[in-house]
C-alpha cells in the first residue's frame, strides 16, 4: 500500500502540502475513501468532516467546490455566484484534464491548472478535515483555516 505514495498524483499532492506546511502529510488508508461515507468509516470520523472536491464546468471555465461530506453542492447558488447559467458537473475526462486527478481521489491541492476554488462555510464546524490526496486510498488531515489558505479559496455558502 505504501507504494501508493509514489503515484505521480499522490506525490504532487504531497509536494503541495509540504511546500505549504511541512507538518502536513498524506495518509494511506487500507480501505478506499472513494466516497465521503467510505472515507469517514476508514478514518473513524463524521462524514461531514470529509471534504468533497467537486469540479463544475461553467461555459469555458471550471470551478472547484470544496463541500462537506454530509452536504450537497447547490447548482442554483453556484449559478448566482458565478453569474453563469450554463453550469454542470465536469465529466470524468474534464476532471482528469483540469485537476490531474481521477474522480474519487481529487485533491484540492497540487492541481494541474489554476482553477477558482470555492469552499463551503459549513466545513468550519469541524476541528479536523480530511481531503483526498490524489488516490481513493490517500487523504490528508488539515484544519479549516489552513485548507482555506493552501487552496486560496473563497469561503461561501454553496450547499443546499
């Protein structure tokens, strides 16, 4: 399992974490964390403390939304914020091309492209947050303030 740390996407996430704060590390889980539910079981935490990284396509641009595992991202709120009506979930191919990660392991750090990031304010409820780190079995632990800083995200209400 430790050889997962040598996967290019995982290394990219790890390097981004280390550049920001040397105490942040990628954790390899024995069980998959492909879904928020899976991750919460593997980590023994509330499902809401799992950060879902969801990529949306808005006309010719993309926006990455960081959402609590127990919430749903609101398309209507996103449309108002972006002022774009043509907004939808990005396809798996677009996710891979834009972020460099595959669905189930999309990390909010170490992205291939410069993507605008929105972070839902409901994540602030948790002392510890867990986000994907480039593979369905890899995560990193971080607090709300540091996640906001490392991603340069805008904190908004983006959930239903």
